[in-house]
């Protein structure tokens, strides 16, 4: 009896010690760290039209390796710049920005390659669509499969661009079919729109605003007894499409996130000191509604202004959006990495201050950089600024409680010790497939952790560290951690 009591006491002591140790384990950083990879007009990828398959793949690998080095955990990859495709599609033609000629066969699938290579590195991929833009003036060719050739009745000329009419029911169904096709066939982690709904206002030769040519549908609506004014009618159609996309994404794949990056000013508000372009009236984009209705999983308002800017101060705008986030969705502002070095108000340190500012806001745990080439070109030494001042540790994304993410199975772990090293091997448990592994190690200096991609199944630690305990947890793409 005495021996049994002694053993029981030892077990209790061990359990107590383990509990105390676990309490001292550091909480892993949770932050969405992303950059846009724009394909329209060859902004980021490919760097020019007509690159070979090997050259295109090399550019993708280079950028994803840099993303990993900078400790980013997501990229926003533009897959539909102008009713064309940066992926293999039976609905829309290959993009001219790939080959130099719209519709020209492409020997590999950039989206598939980005997804595979990004996931190997523990980087999420959000597919970025433009729902309405049909043609960009940087393009020179039109394929017979393009919507302009197949359904010219759905396309409107506005300034130097061509647009699909946002008030047309067939346009909504068509764009929704394009998006649904990608969600079904590719292992993407998110669906993303930027700030182009109705286009930015164009001017005529004497400087007057040009009315967007949606009058056919407008007159039909009024003739049937419609009561809304034209601006509210336009906003209703945009809101309707945005909501339908959200429902469709969740119906097809509940784990896929849905995010929008609107213009940074919802409406000017003199009482708040906010001035500038009115996206509510000019683009018919009611981004506050999408945030407050919970239509989106995240909103990334483009806050491309410096702290000292009167009327568009970054912290003032961030604070306004934060207070409007009544549903508690993710607020991950867009940051203007492209502006670094353009004037004395925009050193790389301004970007660092803005990231630090997001960490102080209530509902913000992340940011998205525009665009990738600004990071690649290391404007103002931004790479070192990021890794040494704000992205000093790997991070998992914040939890999305409303998405009901599934918990991955507990990993099966084996630890082997030698005089030189401690080797830890693991394999996934049953349940939701991991996206990352969270590896904790306790040594003579305390606890540390690493976030590693799901394809990595081992880690080797120096025996000189005096390793006492190693704990491995699986993490889903939505940030849910296993036992």
C-alpha cells in the first residue's frame, strides 16, 4: 500500500510539473501576414509577357522563397485580371499577360503551381478575382473565347476600359460561375476581391464626369415600377453579388475564407477629420455593410496613406474601421509598401509603425502589402526592417470562430536522443489535415517554438541546448490547434 501511495504521489508531482511547464509555454504569434501578387499589366507576375515555362516557374519560386524568408504566411494571387485566366479554364481564355496573346495555350498552370509551392512552404493562397473588369488598356489582343466576342451585350465601354455591367443578372451568374469553378478545382485557401466594383470615375475631354453606361437596365428597372434612386439601385446590385459570392464559397468549401479589399475611405466624414474620395458614392461599394453584416470573413481596407497625412491619416482611418467592425470579423488593412522612398514621409520605418499600429487595434491582427515587387525590390531596406522589427517570429493566422474550423488530429511523435542531437519525428493523426505543425522545445533557457509547413515531419535540435521536453501540435489552415 505504501509503495502504491508513493507511486501515485510521484505521478501527481509529474502531472503538476507538466502543468506548470505548459503554463510557461509561449503563446505562438497569430497574425495574417500577406502580400498581393498582381498579374494585371505584369505588375508582379510574370515580370513580362512571353516568359518560358521555366522562367515563370523560377519567378514564382523566387517570390515564395522570399515570402517564407520574410515570415509571411499568405499571398493574394490575382487569377482573373480582365475576364481572362491565370489558370487552366474551360470558361475564359488564357491571359495575355502570360504569353503576350490572349488565349494562346500555356504549357503549365500558374495557379496550380502557386498553390502547390506555397503550401510546401506553409503559405496560404487566396485567389484574387476582378468580378467586373473585362479589358485593361495594357492588353493588345482579344481571343474568340473572351466575353466581348461571345456576349458583347454584357460588356460596356467606359473610358479606356471595358467592363461587365454590375446590374445585369447574367453578368452576376457568369462571374459567379467563373469563381465557383476555381473554388471547386483548386485547393485555394481564400477568395478575394480588391476595390474595383463599379469603376473609378472617368472624365471626358473637358473634365466632366462620364456616367457609367448602365442605362438600359436602369430604364427597364424604372419601367417595371422600381422605386430606388439610381445610386441606391447600383449599390443594391453590388451588395447582392457580394452576398451571393459569400454564400456560394461557403456552400462549396466551408473552410475557404472570403475577403474584400475596398478603397480605404467608406465615405468622407468631416467630424472625424476624414476627407477624400467617396467609395460609397463613386464605386457604389458599401464596404461597411459587408463588414457589419458578416458577409466577409475579412476586410482589408486600402489604407495607403502615411500617419502624418491630414484627412487620410493611417491611424485615424484604422481606428474608424476598427470601431465599425461590430461583428468582430478580421480587419487586415492594405499597406502601401510601393510608396516607400517616394518622399520623406515614407521611409520603410513608416510601414513598420503602421504594422505596430495594427497590433494595438482591437480587431486587427494582420496586414497585406501592395505589392510583392516592392518587397522583392527591397525598397528602403524593407526586408530587413520587417524581419528584424515586426516579423521576428513565425506566425499562424488568427482564429475565425464563426467558421467552425475542425481540429486536426493529435500528431504521433517519436523522439530519439544521441550525444550530439535530439531528433523529433512526427506524423499526422486522424481528422482534419494539418497545414502547419507547431513545435515547442524546452531547454535550459526555457521554451521556444517553431511553426513549420505540413510537409516537414522532423526537426533536429542540438544536444548542447539541454533539451528537456518537446511538444508537437498540428494546426489547420484556419489556425485551429490540435491537442
